[in-house]
C-alpha cells in the first residue's frame, strides 16, 4: 500500500490521464461530428432518419462497453493493469483512425455504415477496458485517505477529451473553407488521433505495475477466475448491483445530459450554428473541469455518498427550468425581426431542385438563415435553419451549460474512488468496470438517441413544450438511482482496509 508520500504519483497521474484522455477524445470525436457524419455515411434523402441512425451508431459503441469491461477487466485482474490498458489504447486509436478513412455512402453504399458500426463497436470494447484500468492503477498508487483527490484527475479526462475534440474540430474548420471541411476536412480529427496515441503508448510502455497488484501477484493472491469471483459470489454481486443502480446509473445520465445532450439540443433543437455551439460548450467545460478535483478532494473529507446524491438531486430538480431557459434564449418567435433586412434568394441545383435561402436579422443582433429545398422528384420539402446568436445570449447559454457541468462534477468527481473502495484488489478491475460501463455505456450512452427521439416525436405531435420531453429519460433514471443510493449506500470511505 502506498504511503503518505506523493513522490512519483504525478508521473502515474500524467501517464494514466493522458492515455485515458486520448481514448475519450477518440470516442467523442464521433459524437461531436454526428451532424456531419450523418450526411456522409448514411442515405441523405431523410436527414432526420440519418441523424438518428448516426446517434444509434454512436450509442452502439456505448452498449458494448460492458463487454469490453468484462473482457479487459478479467485480463487486468490476471496479467496486470499496465499491459491491459496499453492494449485498449492501441485498439481505440486504430479504430478511430480507420473511421476517418472509410469512403462515403455515395461511394460504397451500405458498406459505409456497416464499417463505421464495426469500428464503433471496437471503440466501445476498448473504452470498456480503459477506464477501469486507469482508475484502479491510480487508486492503487494513491496515498491513504487521498483516493478521492488523486482519482479525480482521471475523472477530468472524459471532459478534457471532449473539450479537445471540440477544439480540434474548431481549428480544422478555421483553417479550411466550409466546402473543404464538408468534403474531407471532417476526417482530420480522426487522423490526428493516431499521433496522440503513439505518444501515449511510448509513455505507458515505461510505467511500472501498480504496487498493490504487484504485491498480490508476488504473494500469489491474485484471482484465477475474476469473472466467477466477481459475479458468481452473491456477496460481491450485491455490491456490483448496488454500484450500478445506486450510483453509476444516475451518474451516467447526468454526465451525458450535461455535456452531450446539451450540445445536441443546441445544435438540432435550438438550431444554433455548430461552431458557436462548440465554442460556448468548450468555454463551459473549461470553467467547470476544475470542480472534478474540488469534489474529489471534498469526498475524502466528507464521504462520497452525499456529494454524488446531491448532484443527482440538483439535476432532477433543475433540468427542466434550465432547458426551458436555454430554449427561450434563442427562440426567434420571441424576438423582433427587422423586416426590411429580410432577404430570400433562390438557387437551382444540377438535379433541378430549388433551394430557397431566407436571411433574417433581429433587433438584438440574432441572425437566422433558413434553407428550404424543394425537390424536383419528391413532394416533401427539406428545411434547415441555422441561428447565429448575439454575445449576451452566448454568455447566458455558457452559464446554463456550466451549471449542468457542475452537476456532472458532483456525481462524477468521487465515482472512481467510490467504485475502487467497494471491491478487493484481486477482482477490483473486473468488479468496478462492469457497473461503471453499464451505467455510463448503456443508461448514459443511450441518452442522446432516446432523448432526441422523444423530442422529435413530441414536435411531430404538435406539443408546445416538445423540447423538454427529452429530459424525462435522465430525470426518471436519476430519480430511481437517487432513492436507491440514499437508502443503501454507506457514506463511510473504505480507504483503510481495501
């Protein structure tokens, strides 16, 4: 067991965090580019169906994460933490790079979405093995009584990975013209990954095995059958289920609502310009990320339970008011149009389709561009809207997203230490990985697709507050988790005896 000295732990943190951050970057670059990808790898005649198909493919990577947790968790408990999460890093990096190389739907037809799905599944398997390894590795190096603080650095990697993915996309869009980005530039963020993975691999290659696992292996107390001991043992299975339904399930939906659903909501429901959304989300993430460390550190002092449950409760109570405020901020129906500046232009495409572009300006500085395509061969027209918001509205949205990121940091900052402390060394990697990835991969990962479906369905039904219906999924899941967690989770930290 590591002593109170922190000598060498920053090397452990940096090596683990960098690799994990890159894996999150790889995983989320797909979600960040979902709107663009939907036009490249899926049929373009139904944009809504194509976008939902992209979200479903995105979600597929989450659904297989528990299987990656079982496969790589077992390896990590048998051969060690170090070599297992080196393998996950290479698998993730290779899959991401290859997604950027797949020809479009127009070129190879249905083979394009099939290849994307296969590589997305490999990404999910890799991530399923990565997080548990990194969290366990850091926790087993952490000084006594400080696991919450040190593992919270790993917790920042998911948000930092998302932030960097947004920044790489913005940089690529800035360097390239809109036409070049749409044609091939969107592939660049996928290609960039391979360089970062190579650097991280070299760093991880020189790391030592965790002291707790090395001690267990030397003493011959490692598990020969981690899966059987983790899930075949009723006593341990009880803690696996409690970790899932009393913590990670709610944590997962809060995480994805506060970051991914917020991004999807602003782009597809509020119709804000994609680059503007990436910028304001990036600022909110940058401001909120230090609070992972704050709440991780605080959990060492007051316990993990009430911080995590408090984050869930705040999310349950405040999501609907927050999203209502977000929607009304940019609702052009509530703004005053400068009618003399409204212009409509018409273009005729090579396919004889008519494209009507209407440019509107409003007194508060908001600009709306609506494109309506009337097809020569179809009765139904296709309408898309892009809204450029003013600076005041932008900062208002940054604040509203920042509040959601605070909820994320409360539930997510202490979770790694909480999970590590529930299970003994010999089956820790396996036991903690499964509930984490079921909670985040399935309950959390399905959120963008399910919530977008709810909103689309409600809008089609003509509901006035259709935009709030997507929130029922995270609110209900977090509520169930909050009740179970409050009743059954013990607030005492277990640093001393695991």
